[in-house]
C-alpha cells in the first residue's frame, strides 16, 4: 500500500473526523472507501445510445404537446 498526502478544507476535515468517531472507523478507511466508490462510478462508460436522439431544440420539453399534435 502506498501513502498519499492530501489537503482538506477545514469543514471537510471536521466532517471526516466526526464520521470516523461516530462509526468507529479510521479516517484512512473512510477515505479509501470513498475513493473506491468514486473511481468505480467514474469508470462506468456512458451508454452508446446517449445523445442518439438529440434534436437540437432547446425548448423541446416545454413544447411536447404542441409538437406532438401538429399536422405536417
């Protein structure tokens, strides 16, 4: 295992210390778990279908009824 040094904002550090005390876990343990969860989430690829139906219309959601019921 390697050691890393990070700088935390005061509030984040206080919240981390408080959570460690409440849960009886070490700060190292909490940081390791948080990083593992974050990295696992980032590694998930976007579905290939994302953006496939992009219309380019910025107001599409507001105009659904109007657009659905217009005749060509």
